[in-house]
């Protein structure tokens, strides 16, 4: 059964619009998206995702609204709800990327072919690599991804790293510096020698 609704009024409250969205009114959806598209897109842009991932985050935000429209307690704060939801979707995407990033090479395995390295040094290398990558795993997802891209794979131009990580080329150096500073602090906090 189709219901006929009046065209959305510019002064219509977010509460009324949200109620109509929950009733699956296409005109209300158009109006909600017109009013709040900028909020959602602006929030997603702050995460510096690749275009496809940014589009996914925007679409998932609208899907979350469709799934949860009846649960929104304060419809007058819909813009804030959408911004928070967009942030959560971006973080979900970044976490997924970090979990599926290439596994760092084992330093001991790389040096195993070198007969001049003693078994004791192999053990020290393996322990150091394990502790270091354990600390990398405590970094925010975006920094984890960048560190893995810069130090696991063969050296590549920043433009290629930018395409892979979604971090703008001009942001790679500063993000790398912040990540390394954060790692140094964590090494110092745990009393680990940075030279090993």
C-alpha cells in the first residue's frame, strides 16, 4: 500500500522528517539527505580515506540511519548522530584495513640465510621484532597501516603509498613522524632499548 504525503516543507522539523523516514517516505529521505549530506561527507573527509572507502562510509551511515531511525532518542540532534555514525564507520574501515595489512617480515627469518649471524643473535632479532611489531599494533589504525606500508614492503614513492593507504601525499611525512615519535615514547615507557 502506498501512502501519499505532502512535499517536505523547508521548515519541517527533524523530528517530523525522521518519523516520515521511519515510515519509508521517499520524499522525507530526499529531504534528510539534502539537509545532512554535507555533514556526513565532511566528517568522512576528515579521515582521509580512499575514494571507494569514503563512499562506503557515507553509504553505511545512511544505512545505519535506515536501520536505527526508530531508536534515535533526540531527533533534533540528527546531525550529530549522523556525524558520530560516520566517524564510527570510518574507524571500522580503518580497523579492517589494519587487520588485513601485510604481515611484517620476521627479522630473524630474513637474516637466517646469513651464516655470520649466530643463533643467539637470531633469538635476539626475533624477540626484538616481536616486541616492536607488538608496539606498532597499539598505534591508531591509520598509523599502523602507514608504518607497515613504509617499513614492511620495499621502499616505494610516497605517491604509491598514498594510493595504498588513503593518506594524502603531503600527510605521509608528518603522519610517519608522529607514529615514530609515539613508538619511541612507548619503547621508553617500557624500558626497551631503541638501539637493539
